[in-house]
C-alpha cells in the first residue's frame, strides 16, 4: 500500500523550499542534473505527449548568450547560478507520439489544429516544468524559477537557427544549485483552502 512520504521529505519539497536568487559556490555534478530529469519524466502528461524540452546552460559561453535576454533584475542571479535551465515547449511534439503513445496509430492527428497543439504544449510543458522543480528539490537542489526574460530573444538565440529546435519556444527559466538561506526574503502569504477552493 502506498503511504504518505515523511514530513521531512514533504518539508524539503514544499514547506521549507524557497525560491532562491543567491547561490553557494558549490558544484552541482552533471549526474545530479541527469538524475533529476530521469525522475521528472515519469510525471503524467496528456496522452503522454511530454512536450517539454530542457536546455541546460552551464558554461560561461552559454551564460553569455543567455544573460542579455534576462530581465535586469534576473541577470546577476542567473550568472552566478551553477546551472540554469531553459524550460521550453516543442510545438512539434506530435512527431514523437508514435514512440510515446504507440497503441494509437493516428495519435498525432489529434493535434492537427495549431491552436490545440499550442495549448497542449503549453499546458503539459508547464506541468513538466513544475515536475522538474519538484524532482530537483527531491534531489536536494534549490530552484529559482523566473518568467522575467525576453522570450523571442531566447528563442532566436537558442532555437530558431537549428532545424532540430526551430519549433521549440521558451516557457520559463529556472536557476539550479544550492541556495544561500541567509539572503532569502521573508516568505510571502499563501491563500487558505477556504479562499482558493470549493467542494461541490
């Protein structure tokens, strides 16, 4: 029987976890990043579409390409983060459905409509981005998700010039590493169950 995970684990993933903008000078090995993806990929998506794509920016050269497209307030924190991941959506995700949803031969025909394809990519890619953050926290990493960046600029710099990625579009960006707790802002309020929920 499946049991509730420990309070310590829940605290690590949710209650005690914070959005970080300052980082320890502590290495994050590539194996940990790969393990995070390997855990994240099991999160559910509609028809197993799995439209999220992840570009991990680590080298100084890659950071130099990304930083001009970050909002001014996000540049320093991104420059100093051990890893930054561009979480993108692949609008060509239906091409993978013969592999990901093999029991339905015409699965990709469900997404012939461009609006349906774009909405599916955004909704499920966002889910996968959230799964990735949960997986990162489960592996002991801190996250700094951001929407403050020039999306067309990032798309042009990282995706549009490559035929394999020309239909990818950035969703959000997340810094990864080990945060500096002493520089955190006080936690902001959250809505109560009564304010945010209904039982019908």
